[in-house]
């Protein structure tokens, strides 16, 4: 089968398209004909050996897939060959066929396209877990989203708005902020030209944000913390700025606020039943149109490296997907 291949932990340009053996499912596994695969920031890390998961070589990146079941291993009952599914496979998705754990493979409603599932499973699953579970979001609260024009950021904007929150989108350009506005943001902050803390304080009448969705890290995390309301909740999801922040712990004390990690991968491993419940809720919102994954580009395997490079350089707004059979 054709696949984007990683033969060693190295920069993105070392990836190449070639042939790999088609995987076969072991007990508790499923193989899937990949009709669409999402491109995520962790895909740029896993091929460089900078992610928590380090696969054996050779492997393909791509952990977010949608397609049709090819075969199932022993003990798998909830999906069958020929059925439509989406899955989190950790890696292997930039290929014509990939393998996933059955516990991380879910039936795909007929009303949800393969493209939408591949574009939204990880980003909306992560944002849903963070906002509804870890932050216990309530209608009427103010949610500040950092990196709001990215995949998780736009998902958070949509999910928070749908839940009745007041959404402040923060991103690094007017073009990115315009996209946030299109997806429901109430207020916009360009943190490339504006002091983030002061802008959030001004937008909230001095109160601060009740919830902060942080996929950026770096110095923005402390600025957002300083602009957090009493009893606020800060969701730590990623570090797209490249720097893991060091937080002055006294600020947590003074604001009586919580800082919570959001690691969707681990939720699936440790609490598969809860993960399945949350995925079903997200897919139901895709089906009824209340949430709409923002696909900005779809490419074949031959253009996947260029897409990964663009994402790593933070030049992407919305979500990119790979179509392995195109």
C-alpha cells in the first residue's frame, strides 16, 4: 500500500511516499481503509522523536482517521467490515490502510462525512474534553481562546459559543481573527500587536476570563493567567509557541483559580467509556450541523509533507486533511 513513510526520527523533509505492507489486525484491533486523515501538530513532532509515542520504524504519521473497516481482530464486536468509522490510531493514518485499537474506533453516523470526521475528531474531542469536562463550562461564562484560528482553537470557539459562553478569540493576525469571527467569536484580540492581559481586562470590564483555552504556551500563558477571573480555570493543551511556560504559583493562589491539563490521548487510554461518550456527543453535533469542522485544504499523500511544514511554521488557519487514495 502507498504511505508517507518515516524511517528515522528526523526533520519533516526526511519523510517520503513509498510502499509499506498492509497491516493486519491483532486481537482487539481494527484495520481501516483510510478515506481521510487529519493533520495535527503532534504529527510534526512524532516523526522527529519529540512526541510521547515513539513508534518502531518504518511508520507513517497521522493519528486521526476516518474510513471503512477492512477487518477486525478477535473480540471486536462493535464494528464490522464495511462499516463507516472514525478512529484515533496515534500514527499510521497517512496510508491507504491503517490499524487502530478497537477501543479507539467508533461508528461514524451516516450524516457525518469522512472529511469532517477526520478534520474534527482530535480537535473537537480535545476541546470538548477541556471545556465540558476539565473546566466544567457554564452558559454565560467568558472563554478566552489562545491560538484561536488553529484546529483546537476554532473547535473551542465553536463549542464554547454553542454552550452559551461569551468567546474572546486571540490570534496573531487580522486574517486569522476574521476566521474566528466567522466561527462565532464575540470579541477579537490580536496578540501580535496588543498586550494580551490589558486587552482581556478591557474586554471583560476588569473581571478577566472565566476559562482560558491555551494551546500556545510561551509567555502568553502567564499573560492569560494574569487576565483570569477569580475562580477561573486555565486549560493547558499545547505549546505551539515552542516554549513550555513556567508559571508563578502565587498567581494561582491570589486568583483562587485552577490550572488543568487536557490530554485527550490519555483519556482514551484510561477512561475509554467516557471517551466514547464524549466522541458520540461531538459526532452528534457534526451530524446536526451545530458544530462544523473548518477544512481549509485537502491534499494527497504527495503533498502531505508540504502541509506538515506549513502547520509546523504556524502558517495554517483551520484544519488540513490528507486523502490517501486521491
